[in-house]
């Protein structure tokens, strides 16, 4: 089956940022996306291209246009955030960004109307209903389909770095899961979700899509829900590894890291280098280690089975990417990545608040609300 890839002449970026709606008094989730969207539409004259509904009515998604730089993308998101906040405030709704809500119950959440969402729940049943999770997706433009899988496969080496930095879902349905990112473990239960296949050529991906379509596994390409996937109609690679990211500073730093990683790999490919890859079983193990231990994970960094603390490997990676960041205009943003381990990732901060308040999970939500203001 032919799958055309649009291609992008430049490494443009696009960001999708999922936010949860919480009640200002109870701090539980609010299933009020509908009145929120009505208020947003009134502000914007009925058109909301950068504010979307999602699977559940407790969620709003902010989506950028096609951006050239990280600062441009963040300006786009900040503008949408101001609009949504202005609409949410009279409704008594606050916003948070995290991989999970600490105490909300999945069976109290309402599904957004739409055939696509109804079909998903009809098929996935209990696991689909359990998807009380939020994430960040980052698109980076790629010039040719022939580059997609070499870059995608090499990006998997950095999967644990991105997940550990963004991990923000340690507590789910009132229980500390013991994981830094319970979201990563939850989402992979959906059919066609989880780690991507490491194809060598675009034609292998096309054959795969043909098989998926012929057997009724999918009806549309967007039903392939891999953690890193091609977006052929956009000409991008979409990195969907990250948990919801609670602060603007952390969001812009991780977006900068992702853009720099992709551009670095793209240029190495252009220079004739064979990009590194990792055995699928090691990629799978690294995902689990990062989800379980976060920034304390010791990850496999080479096909020779070598291992390293993820933060040590991150320091070296950031140094290597500095020249790329200078060219892309995101030096400040990339430099902020190193602040996350120093300050503590969100999963660590949430646990610290819970411990300091005797397990008060409303206080954890309070902290997430306040962090979004930073």
C-alpha cells in the first residue's frame, strides 16, 4: 500500500499540549469541556483551530500551528493558554498538566461525543475507559520518507531520557503506583499503541499499513498510536513519549531537546553516517526502567549492552547538542533541561508534596495548578 509522505523542507515544529480541567474547590476533575469550548468560541468568533476537544470531557488540547522555532511555538501555546484560562475562570475551572490526576476515578469521567471516540471505547472496553491520562506530542519536520525510520529508530535511544524528564504520573486513582510514569504503562495497553516497530525502510512501513488496513485493525493512519510515529500527511515525525508537562519552562526545554535531537540525527544522516540503533528488547527495557525509576533509571545506551545512569548520559547529550541549539535559536530553552534533575522532575515534586501534607492529594493538585502559572 502506498503511503505518501508530504515532506518538510525545514525542521519545523508543532506541539500538542493536553490539559486537564479541575474544579477550583474540590480539585477533582470537571467534565465541562463543552461549556468551556462555548466560552472559547465566543472569545474567538466561533473558530478554535488551536484549541481542541479530546477523548474525555475533562480535557482540552492546545495545538500550535506550523512553527519555525521553539520560541514561536511557545508564543503560540501561551496565546491559546490565555484564551482558555479566560474562558475557564468564570466557570470555576483551573488547569493542570500532568500525566495523571492524583485521585480522580476513571468511571466518573464522560466521553466526548463523536463516532471516532465511541468506536475506540467500543473496541477497547475496560482499557479504553481507563485512559485517564494526558501527554505532550511534538512534531518535527522531515524532508523525505527515506529518512523517517533511520531517525525514528535512533530516537529510541533517547526514549528513556524524554520519559524520565517529563514523568509526572506517579499517583493514579488515589494510589502511589511506585512508577514515575504510570501513564506510559497505561497507554501501551491500547491496540496499536506502545513502542514502534523498527523498520529499516519506508516500504516496510507501507506493507505494514497495508496489512493493518486489510485485516481491519485500523481504518485510518492516526489509529497507529505508537510512542514515536510518522505523520505522513504532515511530513513529520511525531514524538509522543512525554507525560503531561506541568510548567512552561519544562515544556519549552523538552520541546527544544526534541527538535535538536531530530535535527542532529537528520544532519548526521545527510553526512553519510549510519545512525545508531538499539535492539528492540533493550528499547523495551529502557522504557520500563524510565517509567519505573524516572531520573534514577540506569539505562542501556549501546548495542554492546553498556549501561549508564540516565542523567549522566543526558549531560553529555546536552553538551553535544549545544551547537544545534544555537543554529535553531533555542540555546536558553535547551540549557533549561539540566534544571529538571536539579529541581526534581514532576513525579518527584508531587511525591514530596504528598509526603509533606500527610498524603493530601488535593494539595498535590494545588501544586500542579500553581506550577502552570510559572
